[in-house]
C-alpha cells in the first residue's frame, strides 16, 4: 500500500493497494535469479578460458625464446669449441664437423666427407685405430680414445688425441658416433724430445768416464760422496775433497767461472730443470782442465733442496778440437790471419754495436799475378805471407786484419777517425818501404795499393765506407806502376803522348803541384787520389783530336780552335765509360772553365766550377808557360807567376792562385817534402 498526496497541499487524499500471489512471486524471483547466475557463470567461464589461453600463449612464447637461445648457444659452442667436434656415420665416415676440426686437419668439411679415415691416418697408427673401432662395434654403447697422427695436405703429420663414443640422434641411424679431437702435437713432440734427451743423458753417463758426486747445497758445496773418477778428473783422491778434508770442490773451480756457475745452479733449482755447464777447474798439478757438469737438485720432504748430485766429465780434448775447428773456420791457412768469413762477422758485429768512428782499410798486392807466372805460386804465397806479417806489425790491439781475397787484405779499425786511419796507412807504407829496402831484386818488392773509408755516425751504413775504401783502392791501383789498372792508364797515356806534346813529365809536374795545393786546402784522401788521376788524364780527350791540329807548330786558326775545344767533352765521354775513371769525368769536362764564366764547354762561373778543376787550371797554366811548346818558347817562372796573378779573378780562382803563389811555390823552392 502507498499513500496518494495532493500536489498543491501535500495532504493524503487516498491509499493505493496491490495484492500479489506469494507462489507467483517466488517463481518469478527464482526465474530471475537463475538467469543472473547463468550469465555470471558464463562470464566466469569465459574469463577463465581467456586467462588460460593467455597463460598458455605466454608459456609457449617463453619456451620458444628459450629454445632459440638454446639453439644459438649450441651453435656458438659448436663453432667456437677449442676442440674438434664431428659426427661420424657408419665406417667412421665424417658427415658434420666444426671449424676447429677443419683447422686441425687443414681440410674443409666437403673434403673430409669424401675421404676414408684410413687416408687421414698415419700408416703406423692404422692398426691401433682399427682395433679401437672394432672394440666400439662390439660394445655399441661404449667409447674409445686413441692418440694418433693425422695426415695433412702435402703429406705432413700431426699428433691428435681422439675420443669416439656412440651417439643416438633418433634419426633412424643407430650407428652415428660423436668424435672429439684435440691437437697434442706440441706436447707429443716435447715429450719425445724430453725422452730422447733422457736417453742421451743416460747413454752419456753410462759410457763416459767421469766423476759422480753428491754434495751439500751450502756456500762451499761440501762433497758428501764422490766416485773414484775424481782422481782422473782433478788429480785429487776422493779422500782429499770429501767433507772438505783437504779442500772443497769450490776451491777447484777457476775463479772467473764461479759467479756464473752459482747463478746457473740457482736458475736450475728455481725452475726445476737439470743443471748443465762447461767450465775450467784447477787440477792438483796446477794446470787447467775443461769439464762438463750435469746435475740436479735433490729435494727433502719439506720441499727444500737437500743436496746436489750429478756427474762431471773431462772435455778438454773436445774443447781443443772445437778450438782447432773454430780456428780453421776463422783463419786463412796460408797466412794465419783471419779469413773473409770471420771478417764479415766482425764487420756485422761492430756495425750492430754502433762502434763509431769505424774505419775500414782495403789493400791489394800489386803485380802478384806476374810474380806467380814468373817465379811460381810458391814465391807468390811467400810475398802474401810476408805482406800479412808486415800488416800485423803495424796494427793495434783491437784492429782486425783479414785476408779477404787471393791478394787482398781488409782491416777494421774500431774507434778510428779518417785522419787516424790515414796516419796508420802511412805507417804501413813506411813498413813496406823498409822491407823492400833490404831486397836488391826489385821484382820481388812488395807493394800494396790501399784505400780506406770511415763510418762517422751510428746511423750510417758501413757498406758505404767499404765502397769508399774499394773505390780509393782501385784508384790507387790505377796509379800503381805494376798493377793491371796501371796498364790501362799507361796505354791511354802512351797514345796521348804519341799524338800530342803532352808528356809524362808534364803530367807528373802538374800532379805534384796539384797535390801540394790539395794538402793546403785539406782535401781528403779520396779527393787527393782523384786530383792525381785528373792531373795525368785531364787531356785524355785529345786522343780524339786530329793529329795535324795537335802537332801544329804555329798558332791554331779559329776553325781549329773550335775542334780543339771539343777535347774536354771527348775526355768526359771516355772517362764516363770506364769504371776506374768515372769519378773524375766531370772534372775533365770542367778543366777549361774560367772563373769569370767565359770558359768552355759549359760556361761555368766561380764556384760552379768543381774545386779539383780549379786547382788543375792553375797548375796546368803554370807548367804550360814555364815549359817549352812547339809553337813558342818557355817564359820565366817569375813571368808565369805574374801572368797567373794578373788573371786571378778572371781566368783563375783567386784563392787557389794565392795558395799556389804564396804557399806552394815557396815550399817547393825550399825543398820541403810533399806527397
């Protein structure tokens, strides 16, 4: 029931009542409740199904990720494993391998799969490997391992450790096997080397007479026990040195060896390796004897060294033979001095040590072939031996003399400048002159052509000094009267003298003045040698000039002068084509250039003209004026000097003129000794 009220006043004006059947109410209510419950249960089941599906989906995704990670991990392990891994099929045929397996065999998987295992195994290891395979066949679930050698491309062998076991891949092939290999070549070879070493040592100890000992590891190496061979080795009986009764073993060792022996024993004990050393001992009779000691440390239970034991054998005879062999390897049999092989090793050693200044001198005996032909090789050998003795007498301690060719000697002079080397070379020449003064027969005089070079700085190449020495020596050889190179020079000069008025005496006078000027301006030996050669050959180009022009008694015409002026270029071409004369070619080309630039053939001016050409120009002009010519008479020396002075700064280098006039000519007239 519900009241009904007036809208305006709010008063109750009536009552509304409704009647329901209780049974119908209960049925209707139950119907609605059932509908709601069905809906709720359906929703709940749907939610459970959705949740279950999401859980399963997440689980499957997680399992997939783990499977991918597992596969990736397996792939990395298989690819990067430090051992070789392979799957073998029936008959030990290889089907799958990892990179390490390929690297050990040095073959790719395709090649390995196509080969029989017998082709990959050393013949000596086939039998053992086959027996292992048969054992595995009898016991399919078992495994086998074997150390064997494999065959690599090219036929080389390598040791591996191989392990094979049955493998069930669920692929319908129960005969698959897992094979793992490891490279043990280095260990095997080391083991074999050690075994050989032990065998050799055992053989040595069983066959060589010597002294077996046991001593304390104390300051004096007190002998605890020693064999009877002690007397043969040391000259002392065992009773005299055991337990320091008369002397300790340390007293027998030559003092200079003891620090090194102590250090070597310490190293051997620290590294647990055998001790082996060769040294000298002092015997009972006061002599020295070479011995070889082989020993080892004996450890106590606490790990400390309890004693030393070993064997000592006499190796004096072997040392003497080694020394003799070494002497023969290092020395020339004819002269007794060092040979080329030792010289090259010494040169390399000094070069590596950075010894500077380091000079090298090379000397060659002149005319030795003529002596051999005329008097026989015995006389030639006598001269070579005599030359080696003279050279030895002139050298200092530390200098190295060697016979580096049939008649060639080479000398290494450590810590010696080029100036000092030059003085040594002069003393050597003096010694040969003194030797020759006692021999009346000039044919048997010993003369050498020398050259030297110097390495002045550590970074310089010693081969450059050697090349300089050789070039200087060859130039000296060219100037030596009895040498083969002198024959070349003589032939050229003879032709020149026949065609022109240039005489040997003219060349010698020019050479004398040039060398005096060269000494004043402190030219090195190489330049002085070139200057002397230039003095003799500066007009060599005249051999290509017409004889009528060269021998003409009157002055030349303009046309003839054009031809005559070609002789420096002709001389340049001749000198350039000869290895012996190539170094002076440019000086020959320039010896008619003038200080003011009006000379020929290049028109060089001032210091553009090579110094040696400027020196020659002054000396040549002076001699030409003071000696008789076909087309004019000589003038006085004073007049020649005036002419040269008047042309200083135009035709000649003023400084060279000053040195020649103020120093060389007065020195010459004073009778002073020159080169």
